[in-house]
C-alpha cells in the first residue's frame, strides 16, 4: 500500500510528489489524462510566475519587498480582515516565494526571461506597484518538463507509481479519516479502489466545466454571456470538489474566478468550445457589438483584467471587437500560452529578439489566416462588411466605427502634450517601463494608410481559472465548516483556490497561479510526509 495518494498530475501534484519522495515515502499518483499530457495545464501555459526580490528585478533597478507585495495583494484582491485562511496564504506566499519558489526552481535548472513584465497595475483598485511577472525561459512547457525530469530521475523513483487515465470520483473514509479513493478508468470504465494513509487533492479547478462556471458566475458580472469559451483544462470539471464536499470538506469563494475578456476560438480545437486568450494590443480600439468604443473609460489591458470582463459583460451583447492595423498587430498582438510563443517555448534567442524588434510575423499570419474571429479589410467599409458577415447580421455600424477611429487619430495628431484621451495617457505610462516599451507602439493611428490593412478581432469571455475552492490551513490540510482539519486529507494548487480556498480574493496579481501550485504542492507534500 502507498503512504500517500496524489490525485492530479499537474504542477501542484508533481511538486507534492517530489517532496514526498525526498522524505522517502511511497507515492501513488493518479491522473485522469494520458501520459503525454503529464504536467497538466501548466505545460500549455505561458509560464509566468509572481516573484518578489529577484535578481531580474534588482538588475532592472526594482526594489521590491514582501511587505510591498502583500499590501498590493490585499488591496487588489479586496481581501477583508475576516478572510482568515486566504489572507494567511497570501502572506505566506509573498514571504516564502523567493526561497521556496524562485530559488527552488533555479536550483533545478529553470531560468527566466531577463525583464519581468508589469501586469495588473491596477485601475480603480491598486495593483502591482512594480513588475513581478517572471516568464520561464521555455514557457510553462519547460517548467513542467524540468520538474517531471527531476521526478523521473529521483533517487527514490522506485517508490513512485503513476497511473494515467484514472478518473477519481470518490474519497474513501475509514475510522473518521480519509484513507483512499475510488473511480473508473477513462479508457474502459473499469472500477478501481486504492488505499493510503493520506490523500492529496491536486486535480485543478472547475473552470473547464462551463455549466459550473455559469452556475457560480459572480454577481458583479451580471448574467453569463451566451458564449463563454473554454480556456481551462478539459478535465477541470469540479468532480473532486464534490468528492471533498461529500466527506465534509469546506468549499469557499466558488464565484471568484479569473476569466479573460479577449478570448477567440482556437484554430485547431482539442475540446468543445476551445478558446485562446489573447493579450489584447494596447493600441487597438476596444469596441462593443455595434462598433462603438466602449467607455467612457476606454478598455486597455494590463491594469485590471477583472474589470475588462465586467465592462464587456455589461454591454447589451456580451462580446466585443478590437480594431487595429497590421503595424499594431505585429508589435503588440500576443496569445497566452506555450503553443503560440514558439521562440520562447523552444528557447530560440535570436527568433525571440527578431520578433521583439521587427514584429511577430508568424503569429500575425497564423491568426489572421486560421482563426475564425479575425477579420481583415483594406479599408473601413470592407472591414465592416466582413465583420457583419462573420456575425451574421448588420449590427456593426460603419458610421460608429469611422467616428471612433477619426476621433482617436485626431487626438494623436494634436501631439503628445495635448493628448486628452485616457488610452493614450496609459500608453504613455506603460511605455516608460522598458519591458513594455519594446512591445507597445508609440501612439499609432488606426487609419494610417501605410499601417494597414485593418484588422478586427471578435472577442468573447474565456473561462480560465478558479480562484476559490477547497479551504485549507497553512499545512494544506483540508478544513471542515467548523475550521477543523479532516484527518488524512490535503489539497493544493487550483483545487484549493491556490491556497486557503481563495488566497487571491476577487483579483489576482497574475503569476501567482503557477507560483501557488508550486508552493502549495510543496507544502502539501511536506505535511503529508510527516503524518503518513
């Protein structure tokens, strides 16, 4: 019999397994996916990690501290004083991420892109005071493969058994303690039952289950849109949340989610409603379903992702358009994830520098040629005709789009000292940070002929991550509604709301997802090793 069962083969589960093997424990890992997908959603991710006090920050002249990071975290997440375990996990993360995430990863051969990115700066609510988003050189794919390699080469590898295509459905209880789990195999629906002294749930969130996403839709966002794309893992369905609930575990903050406003259909879908999350160009105009600029506060990415979702959901039709030209797209268009960032994923420095300096032509051609939500036109009349043809109606108004473009371009023509448009002011602001300057146009007009053709992107809300989940204490022990640990049961990563059942609160400072999986997985493995 194994000492510990880990349910889930993502980054949290892998980190837990490494800690357990370090302690000499016998580990059984059950993963619902196939062996080639070992590593979970992190393997497909961009690989950004929230870190504090790093060499990359110091080289850039950034002075960061856990105290500053915690103040930003609590303000941005609007974490109240009564949020005991989420606040405790937030404090633990900012205090421990330098040694137990950053240094720990570097010791395992994982490096980062030199300049940290500055995201979630805050809009009406203060966000990141300084850049903290550290991108793994090689993306999330490199992160997953490196950690898997350390798992496979571990001196105690013989004490680890991994069973893929195993769907866990229930937790087993004996003498008041969780003592195993049961389920069926994916391929042939063969039942199984396994036992251990402890169980760690690291099976992810529920945002791959769009029915549950709609069920827990936050009241701030009104009603769920008719179209929500799936940017989560196909097996992130909340099945293990139900299993934990059935044995008395507390589920909290399920309406706290990290969704994105700029989702498009994947050109080569691998699951129903498969979406990609764009990094929306800052120099593009964000328009509503009629082609009118959304406002009065224009939508600009990098400040408050949650507010972008709220603004799109507040429209009469809950989807949007982004209008840009080829010049803007080449410099600013990006897609989150490893798949559409091959130069970083494959660690090709020259290709990476080429894309930064001369524009990402590969991505431009890929998205305009393959994604159904991208529309290209030589001029505004042609573009509007194609936008309406794509949507199947005549909702987009040529007059509205022309007015939006001409007013914006006229602001640019007046000169920087006379800019009185909030989008232009924010472009000026972000360009002051060198990490953003090289990726942001300097006041690019939309209708400038030599910058064409024009491009419109139809964007939907895309479901991504669960910020709430299974409530845990600082040892990753699952708690019941009275706050008592359930013997033998632990949870880590997204399943635990990345710690405490919701350590981010309403908003996340980005990068704390992967970081939370690493720290939470390590803590769960260490704690289970002591009691198993």
